[in-house]
């Protein structure tokens, strides 16, 4: 693989007045779900015995949030973070939509970081039970990168076995795009401000219909509207720490902060609500409507815990968590 200096990044969007932003929030949700209105969400058993939605959630689902997520205006590439683990994206259901979430995973070395991550993406089950993976194991994966700007992937057709609707198919293809670009950025093969594109071949050819819905072959970039509105990066599901938990993540700024709660569990496998141990808010370093990072630490007694980070419903119509991500972890 070869690299050259990156091309200039895409221009940022101009600031939008607050009232227009608020109107945009509800329009955003309608836009993302328009392609799957009238579809009824269902669950099916995939080839590995794991479960996951095969269609987009119904627009009338009872668990849909009162307040839609803030309008995501960017999804920047990762920076160099880990030479030993591969960034792998999965899908996760959030109210009326399904978003992309990332885990860093141990993966079999396939010769280069992009091939390694993409191959792992087709094979791994997510650690977080709230996520799912519609892909089937690919017998063959190849990757190359040109000028630090265009990634070409060649994947065998056996990776597309799942029977999913168009909405899931589109997100699965974006899962592939996000994973490939994350792997390139994490390995230092490109820079965070470089507008990477991905060309996908299947068995060496263009024009393949991925999951029978999405035609492949043309250059694709990240669809920023599919990035998770709130996403806990650290701790990962099942992590163990000493004395305190360090929480790191990304989220879309609505107001200037996110809310968090930590519940004590009887065991790491406890699926009950648990007992509230700590709660608070954390500032997020981004302008309204854009993704930024958040970080805090919390001292805790030894035991098992479930962490939630989420938006509060600013309308005051509900106390339910909006766009939550959660992780179970242990303090030893």
C-alpha cells in the first residue's frame, strides 16, 4: 500500500440559527426513516445463532424517542489509537433508527490493517449485546489504498448471505465503509481531514447488488447521518478496571452536555435495572449539532456496573434517556 499527502478536507457547513436547528431535528428523523416507512421490525436467527433485526424499526414503535437525535453534520475519521487492535463497526438499534457503533477488537492479521479489520467485521460478533452484525464470514477479502484517498476492497460474495431489507442493507454497506476508513486512519495511512472514499468489488467485479438492495462499484464515503448520536468508546463491554472507571466517548452536542448514570448490578450477567450508584453530566466539546468527545472518571466500589450516557429530552415531556449507549463493566 502506498500513501501521498492528503487532499484538502470537505468544507464545513455554515452555522444555522437555533430555531432552524430545532426544526431540523424532527426533519432529520423523518429523512432517515423515509426509506423504511411501513416496514415492521422483526428479528431473525442468523447463520451463527445470534439475533439481530432484519428490517428497520417501525416508525410507530412504542420505544421510539420523544425527541429526535440532534442533526449530525460530520463523522471525522479516527486518529491513530491502537496498533494491536482493529477498529470494527457494528449496527445498533436506537429508537426509530439503526446507527453505527465501533469496537476495538483483537483480529487475525491478514497482512495489512484494512484487510484485517474488514475480514474481522464479517466474522466477529459484537461484544456489546445491544449491537448486531448482518454480515456473513467472507472467504476472501483484499484491500489496497491509492494516494491515501481511495480504498479499493474486493470481497467474496459469501459475505452477503443475510436476508435483510433495504434500510439494513444500506447501513451494512456503510458499516463496511466506516470500518475500512477507520482501519486506514488508525494505521496512519491517511489523515483525519482527508475525505477517504471506498470502492467495493465483489469477486473482482463491479455492479454487485449487496444484500440484493445496494449496487456496489462506485466510490462511497461515510454517510455521517448514520453515526451514533451517543457512543461510549471506553470502557468497552465486559472491561475490568481498578478503583475507578474512566469514561471516554463521542456524542452529538445538544446544549453543552450529556447526562450519565451508573447502576450497580448483582453480576456482570445481571440483565435487571440495578441500583443507581452515581449520576451526573459531562460537557461535550463540540458546537451544537456536531460530534465531539466527552470524558470523565468516577471512583467506585468493587462490583459490577452498567453505565449509560445519553441526551436528556429537552422538551421535558419524558424522563426517558434519549439516544443512550450503555456498557457493563467490573471494578475489582
